C-alpha cells in the first residue's frame, strides 16, 4: 500500500501505556463494525492479560509452542482447538450466550467432536445401537414448543458411545455407523427408539490438550450422556445431551457440559411402558420432554441479554444483525 494513502494517525514511541490504543487504531479501518468491535475487545483483553500477569517472554513462547502443537494434531477427524475451547469452558459459555433459553425450555450443551453426517434415518422404535454388551435402554421423548404445542417433523440427530465408551468413528475397523441415528418427531411430537444405557468415557487426551489436563491435575472424563440435536426451520437449532444422575463424573465433567435440567434418572419400564413399547417390565427406561424455542424468541432474548450485560459494563451499544456494536451516535 502506498504510505501516503495510510489514513490512520501516525504512531511513534510505543510504550506499555499506549500500545493497546495504537494496536486498536491500526485495526480501525475495517469497514465491518462488528469485526472492528470484536478485534478491539480481543486486543484490549489480550494486552490486559499480559499486563496483569506480567507475562514473561519465556511463558509466552511456551504458550505459542502449545498452540502450535494444538494446530499440528488437527486433521479432518481431530479438532484439538475445539477440544481446547471445551476444556477451558469457552465452548459452553459461547453456546449459553448465543442460544439463550427462556425458563422451561431445554438447555443446550457442548457438541463435542463425535457428531457425524452419516447417521441413518430410523423409524419409531428402531434399534440405534447394536452393541451386545450394552444394557438395552428404551428412550421415549416428547418435543414441544414453549406454548406446549407438539412439534411435528423435527429432524433429530442422536448419538452415543458403545458400552466401552467409544463412538463408532473411534473404531478403525468399524463397518459403518452405529450408536447414532436420525429420527423425526411424529404429529404428537413424540419420538422413541431403542439404545443402550450410556457410560462415562474420556475425551481424546493423547494430544496437547490431554497434556494440559494432566499438568492441571484434571481428569479427561465426561459423565455418561446421550447427545441430541434438533433442527426445524423457525426454531433455534438445539444441540444438547442428557446426563445420567449420580454418575461419578457428574460434578467434574472435563468439558463443563452438565446442567441440572439435563440430568436424568434411568428407571424401569414398568407395566404401562412394557405393554405399550413391547419390552419387559424391568427393561431400562429413559423419558424426557424436550422444549424448543423459536428463532424469534431466541433472537429477542439474546438481544435483551446483550443489552443488560453491556449496560452493566457501562457500554453504550446498538444491535446490528442481532449482535452488539458500539453506539457512537
Ligand atoms: C462428547 O461428548 O462427545 C465430547 C464433548 C467435548 C469434547 C469431547 C467429547
Ligand atoms: Fe459425548
């Protein structure tokens, strides 16, 4: 670029006290006001982090080497950066901000790296896990909107590990998808299927994130859970999971995904379910009523929460495409 065309004010004699302001000014020509705002806050917090910890050059090099290792192990089937974001609690924080839930609706949780696009569509009552060593589990669910109306035709992605705590994609010799399926809710908002009782398992910990956990004396385990993802135009895309109560890792999930409202008890089918779903009375049973939030409700709540949060920080903002930017008018 021709230096005479540079529009930003000149910088000289950069110091600890003015480097932040100057770095922000350097980024200020970006036309997109949201990008400008995100970069401004990122630079501010990064600089504050260095100033507050009195970060040494050695420590920063260690951090950069760690991030390099995180990048190196990433591939089409391994996303170590997402794992890092998960174990730092950032994934669940971003999900909670971006997909706020009015009370009474189903909360979201971490997606994790084991969702695939190869699950087969199954009908009501089908068997989604063929693991003979797993404890057979009948799962019966309803799906409603926040007014209590059943929602028909929602695409529901469901996935779980086998009884050894591995997803199908973690078995190099696998024959095809297993422990996962796609279902559609019926006219009464019901979907039901046969699965196995989930077990706890460790997140991938043979890479740099695993080393980090070890250094921090943290275990890599997730409590037993089953994943669900709901999609229907007009509704906020819901990524969630159900967690088994009293799991040994219920209160120390490596990726901070457990929520009270998503914690369930596994019961027995009993006479009524046994008859209706053709299982024995002592067959394990999981029931849950999911509640989806509309796109419009989510957007309104997200904007309201943003305004409250930024007001508390004393920031004057306006909303652009549902996201806050500084209000300079
Ligand atoms: C999972 O539940 O599949 C998962 C979530 C976050 C990181 C690793 C695995
Ligand atoms: Fe999982």
